[in-house]
C-alpha cells in the first residue's frame, strides 16, 4: 500500500477508531454516520475529502457555508447544518442543507415549516446538556413539548436529538442523559431515534452511548485555519 496523504491517514485513523468503538459496544457499524465538519476550511478540502469517499459534510456558520456549498454543487455531497442558527436565515439554510442538527426554538420551527417542500428537511432537536441555561439547546424539561411541535410541522421530519457534551468533564454522563431522553422521545415518535453526538474528542464515548450521527471536525481535517 502506498502511503496515504496526511488527510487520508487521519480519515483512516478516525474510521478505525469508530469501528473499534462500535465493536466494543457490540454495535453495527452501518448504524453510525460519520459527518465531517469542514467549517473554516476551504472548498478545496471538501473536494479532497470527497475524493477519499466522504459524502456527509457539516458546517456551522451560514455566511461561510452558503457560498462553499454553492461552489461544490457538482459533488454528490449531503450537507448538515450543526451551528447556532438565526431564524431569519433558516429558510436560506434549508435551501442547501438536507439536515439541521441545531433546532431549539419555536421561531426556528416556524421559519422552517414549509407546506410545499418537495422533500422533507431532517431535523434534530438540540438539547442543552450543561447547567448553563444560556447555552444552545432546549432544556430537558421542555423537550417533550418541543419535539411534539417539530414532529407536527409541515415539511420537516423529526429525526432525533443532538447534544454537545460540556467542556472539561467526562462526556459520558451527558451522552447517557441524552440517550435516556432519546428513548422517551422515540417512544412517542418512532422515526426520531437518531442521536447526533460525539465530536473529535469524545466520539468513542458517544458511540458507547448509542450515537448514530458523529460530527467530527479537527480529528480529520487537522487544525482549523486561523479565522481571526
Ligand atoms: C465544530 C463543531 C463540531 C466538530 O468539532 P471538532 O471538535 O473539530 O470535531 C461538532 N459539532 C458542532 C456543533 C460544531 O460546531
């Protein structure tokens, strides 16, 4: 085997670690999607990743993502939006993404609702897993009602829950909590059992707690270019 370029090597290493974590948790690898988060990286890096076989990409800032996705319109790529989203930008994001992982406010549901959508947008409800109510995400106590409102909105499909583990702590309890909430939501909404959790530093723990969608940036892309 010829040596892989550094990007290909990092991708292969992460995929090995994903496979190891799935095996350790007795989980089927095909139940886990690896989304590569390319924020702050140029379109050329997305092309390199596409050549390496990556099809699922994610971005977190609309003003950066919109022109990047447009420049890459020739690729058969699927885009997820994972960052904080202003409701006045939501319709624009919907136009170039197949999924939004960060829906956490009624104003976003209203902005994304679309009676005439040809294809439904996949929506994950972001849950706040920290003690800080100012962080993104709905509070666990408000989740059930909010999920019901997403599920009944036209043109969007509730797929599951998303969370970011609190910084500087063992991520496992937060992921276990999200899994518990997911079981409750899944009982009401059988098509909404997906769990978007796990980033570069904690995807193995997320897989152990049932993650179905990993959002991995720097472990694959390398350090993000300085963004000022
Ligand atoms: C940037 C980002 C990621 C990826 O983070 P890494 O630590 O680089 O893997 C995942 N989720 C969200 C919401 C992000 O903004």
